[in-house]
C-alpha cells in the first residue's frame, strides 16, 4: 500500500524521556509496530513540544541538523545518529498555504528529540524526509487547535502528521525510576483527556484548564500538551481513535499515544 492510496492517518505520540530513544520496552515496540500498520509516508511533519517560538515556523532545511536538546544523559544517547533529509517542498508549501496565519519557513532549526527519539524506532533507516513545525507560545489553545485544522491538506498529499508531546508532563514531581506507579492525579487527568478524545469533546480539550481537575499538576506548562490539540483538530467525522500505547513513566510523564484515521 502506498501513501497515494488513501488519506494518511495522524498520530499523537507521547515521547517522554530522551532515554526512550535507546530503550527496548513496550512503548518502543508499539512505535515499531505502528509504523508497519500505516502507509509509507512521502514525508513526515512533526509538531514538536521542543521548538517554542514567537510566531509559527516550519523548518525548510534540506539537511536538518540533529539537535541533542538535553544534557546530563549517558554518552550512548549522544551517539545516536538520525539524520533524514528534510522536506523543503512540503515545508514551503505549508508556509504558503498558511501564510494568512503568518506561518513562515526557516532553516534555523532541525530535528529535536521530539522527532528523532521517536522516529529512530518507527523509521530506523531514516529514509523518509522529515520537517518540524514550531509552537507559537503567544497563541492560546483555541488558536493552536484552529491552526491544526488547516493542516488537513497535507494528509491528502501523503504526509504523516505527528504531534509529539505528552498528555501528562511534570518533571518537578517525576521519579527517576521509569517503572514506578503513576501518581493518582496523573492517571485521573489522563483518563479525562482520553474520555474527551473518545467523545470528541474538543471544547473540553481546549478548555482543559477550566474543566479538568489537577491540570496544574499534570501540566505545569502547556507545551507538551499543545501538539495533541493539532492532532485532535484533524479528526474527521468518520474517523475513530486508536490508543496503540498507554502508560505513564516516572510517575508523572505520559507515554500514551494514539492514531486517528
């Protein structure tokens, strides 16, 4: 099956700690399996929780740099090389299609670990072009959701859109052991987000601060949650959600991932 046979699905992936890039666990196996279940993309767009900007940008670098956007981890992690081509064509098309939203193309980025730490498991040959979209930190949740809806044209062109973040992301309360039980508030928050996704209550997803208890514990900052809004915004009326992995690592970092379409 090729990417031209049907509309591409959309993925939200909880990327968690960079250490998952060198892990072999249920989460990384789920990523590998999922890649085999979807059509081969012409290109991949990653909406990254780790590229925060004023305004929205897409990276149009022909050879995007691999960004090790973390420190203090084992040397093994820094030895991972994942350097696919960029997708200048799709990046510039995206900027052109969204110019009314002031989306701009730039070469001044690359692939941070929200991209490569995930894709190293899904597409280990690094043979599919990848480009990132930034998060405009001056926009509110509804603006991010509305922008996400406008990315639908890429699905019809064979582009796999991935929102890479975490439903729950609290580094302040995390336990260094990834296998400790999840905190009660982390499980409760994630359960409510999953329920909103399954019932297509997108208003609740957008207004989570007003409608879901303990949001301030689950998401002290919102950058890891925002990619989920882009993915939810792309769901069509006939499309279901498949949660292909569900877990919380370190007590307070959600790895839960799902597919739409």
